[in-house]
């Protein structure tokens, strides 16, 4: 499998309506810059998900989270933050392949670490497992949200074949499909809450998945970040084992040299 991948993970604590009060939510965000869409066209389900009979997943996405330093860094960040601020809710989010990895992260935190208060919202993520996996996922993360946009190509990959529903890739619910309706100057955005099947034929599956532009823009925001976030992880900097950018964000990368190349400094 081919990945031309640069992946960055931010672990941030945020106070929603204040600047001086304690934070109210822990946000874990997976960002990626990649050239992998063509590889998803015919990638087969090739890995049994541990502890879930008949559940199969995409080996590349699974391994990118579970078999790198990302997992240890994320768990360590959560433990330190909750030690400092109590059991504040956790929001896992990501775009594109980052959304796929965010999904595996959220499931891991619930199933293998027994954490509560874990929420997931992804944007333009690909399919990551089969129907059995999607069913397990729904059980453990019933409030998960996958946001899709218009004709975004990535949520259509790897392909879903309705005539082989148990043997093909299958999205987990619940999808929220954002798109525009109207003509000419009378165009306005719509957010459609889809059914709980994960493959609602009236949502993004009702249109062709052919647009890269729709993949880049979500809710009017470009997902191509021009600079780094400014939120900080709560931890003892003297014991930091990972890279940190100039704004104090913890950066976990599959490519260790990426941090220094972008002006990051090891603490």
C-alpha cells in the first residue's frame, strides 16, 4: 500500500466560553496531507479487528494509528489532561485520512481503555471497515457523526457495492450531508441528518463522488490549514518526549524529521 503521508495530531484543552476558567473539553484533532486517494479504489478489507468477530477493516488506516507512536502519545495526553482537570469530555475529530484515524482512536479509547465521555465528529472521511465493523462501531459510539459535503470524492471510497452489503466496505452512522440547493442566486446550504444505516442512499450516495474541491472545503472553511493551531496541551514540559511547535502544541508525526523541517522545537 502506498502512502505519501504527513500526519499531525493536536491534543488541545479548550474552555468554550471563557479565557480564564478551567477548560471544559479536550479536543484531539488528526490532520493529514496526503496523496492516497487513488489507492483506495480497490483496496480490499484485509485485517480482522481484534475482539470483534467478522469485523474487518482497512489495514493501512488501522496500522497508521495503532502501530505508531501516535497511540501512546494520544493516551498519555488524555491521562495528563484528565489528571489536571478531571473527567472532562473528549472530542475526537479529523478530516480525510485524519478522520479515518480519528475513528480508530475514538473506538480504541472506548473499547480498550474504557474511557467515557468520548465523542467523535469527522469530516470527509473514507470508509474504514465492513458492515460488521460498522455495527460494532455504532454500539460503542452511538453519537458519532460523519460530516460529508456535496460531491466530495473521499466518502465514496473505498467503493460500496450494494449487491454485496456484507462483503464490502460500509460506513458507520451517523452521516450529516451538507450541500447546497436552489438555482442561480437563490442557493442556500442544507444539512441533512441521514438514517442510522451508515449508507443512506438519499445522502451523499445519491450523488456522484467526483469532486476534490468539495473534499477540501467543509462548512465554508478550507481544510488546508495555512498555519498551526494555537491551543496548548496541559502537561509537564520537562517530561515531554515528543515534538512541540512554536505555539506549544504537541505534535505526533509518522515522519520524525517533519517537525524540525517546519520550525518545531523539541522540548
